[in-house]
């Protein structure tokens, strides 16, 4: 049994063209391309926990402020996991809220689905031993003129150029958890809130760490505790470990 997640910008599968790892494709995106920013509107863009972490950093917002202002909460089947989608502007074009005349205002911290475009990445996890298998696709949308540019890429070169390494590492760990076959029966409301806090609302998790409540339950060494208090990536890593400990019964944390 395999479980599958497709990472792209809400594009219909008929627009996807299979791409082998070593194959090359032509693409470039810059202000001189006629369709520049056409792909930044009317999106159904899922935000992973790491996407939210990076966007918060770009905007200097608390987790609660960012979530309230820029996202919509949905519950993803089959487990009804809480996931956040970027809220488009409430106008006729439904523009991305971060789109400016000169381009993306949060480009350095843009979401993974935006970074990887026009490539889409599908991940499959074996239901028993959780081996990850990747598949890649090129998204050929009618409006896009970037494919007429002369710059050539392999998948590996594109992922490296777009700075996707850290994004994919966090996204895969999150996907491996939320798509686990043992959770197909669905989450209770209490479990949904638990997942939401440990993945998206990290400021609440940090307060729990600061209060010392977690130290009464888990053995957390001083160095890890300090990292969690000062580094959102370390805090998200801890949250994902706690999630797998509690929901999947894995030995990712040590109990007192």
C-alpha cells in the first residue's frame, strides 16, 4: 500500500507532464516574460507548516496574527487533518495577497508550491516501511510563456536553484505523518486541535515549552529546549516528533 501527496499549486492533473529525474526542460520566469505574475492569482494554495513558518518570518508576524489575516482552515480527508490555505484577495482577480507590481513581496520566503513551479512533485510513502518515492511532473498551463525561454534545467538543478532543500525535508516529515494509513479512521476534535497547535500555531507550543509543562512529561535536554525557544525550525521539529509520538506511537520522545 502506498500513500500519495502531490505538491503543486492546485493544478488539474491533466496539465501535468511526467518528468524523469535526468531529463531537461526549458523555463525561466522574470519581469520580461509576457505572462509574469499571471500564475499568482486565483490559487488554491495549500500552506505546509514550514511554509507558514517562513512567511511569518518574512512578515514579522506571530503565528496567530498570520493565520487570522492570511489563511483559511480546512480539514483534509481521509483523517480530517487541519490544513491551511492561503487566502486570496477578495477582488475579481483573486490575487495573491503578497503580489506587488514588481513581483512577489515575500520572494525569499515564498511557499514551496510557488518555489517548485512549474514542476510538481508527488511523494509516495509505503504503508508498512514508509519508504519515500518521488515522482516529478512539468505543469504546462496555457498562459505560461516561461517554457519559451532558453534556460535549461534538470529536476535536480531546479530544486537546488529554487532553494527547496529545507522545505522538502520538513514537508516530507509532515506529509509522512498526516497521510499515515493508521490515521485513516479520522481525528477527534481534540486531536485536530492538537495537530494544529504542533504544526501551525507554534507560538502556543513555545509557551508550553517556556512554562515548563512539557518538562514534566518528557525528558528534554537543555540544549534542545533552548533551540526550541529561539528557533522556529527547531520548535517545528519538536512538534512533529511529538505528533508522531502521540498519534503513531513512535518512540520519538522520551517520557519521564
